C-alpha cells in the first residue's frame, strides 16, 4: 500500500530568501541576478550546468517569485 508523503509547511521571510543571495553576491563580486549566468560559462561561452549553477538559479528564481508576490 502506498502512502502519501508528509507535507511540511515552512514560513520563509524575504530576509530568509535574500540572505543566500547576499552571500553569493559577496563571494562573487560583479555578479547578480542580471548576469550570474556568465559566471558559469566556459572560455567558448558554453554554459556549464553544474550543481552550483542549479542551486544559484533556484535561489534567484525563488527570490524573484517572492518579490513578484507569487
């Protein structure tokens, strides 16, 4: 018999979403939501889709959605 997984609801504030963004931007001066993709490009311009790339993409996507009120 299959059981449904338990769902946990966690309240997250805008400060909670902005904290990792600040850390990322401080660790990578010059990169922000408008150009972070460039950090993950190789010499030929190809995008390297590493685990860090996906983590940073999710981080910015969550922040942008929260700012838009979604």
